[in-house]
């Protein structure tokens, strides 16, 4: 049996996200999120995600581990960038040599 598909605007999804996600999980349905009448995202049930992960050759545990690594990298990058902001960068005046003049 094919899942039900409901298309809603992004604004409607933002305002009613809890009810819409409950609809997806309860009815094993798909939710298409539209912007200006064009589908831009889809919300699917975890049962359907399992099917997709098998097709793509990934499992949820692997994807969660990758997300945790990415999150740790972003956190470290933010800490590092804050460390660099502590240092004042002082420029040096540069003098360029005059080329092509014979002095003598």
C-alpha cells in the first residue's frame, strides 16, 4: 500500500509542526513542504526511512555517528575561532623597492 501524501505550505508547517509530524507518524504518511507552490522538502516516517537507508546502503546508527562527529567539529571550530578573536592583528608598514632605477 502506498503512503498518503499531504502537501502543505512552509508557513503552515512552521505553525503546526507538532500536529503534522504526529500525522506522519500515525498514518505512515508523507508530508511535502511547499514554498511558493514548489515542493522543497519531505517529511517521512521512520519506517520509510529504514527502506531508504537500505537502498542507499546506510543505516541510522552510521548516520547518527557521522552527525555527532560533524557536530563536534563545528563546536571545535567555534571555540578555535573565538580564540583567534582574542588576538589583535597589528599590520606592518611595507616598503616596496623601486625597480628599474640605476642609482650610482
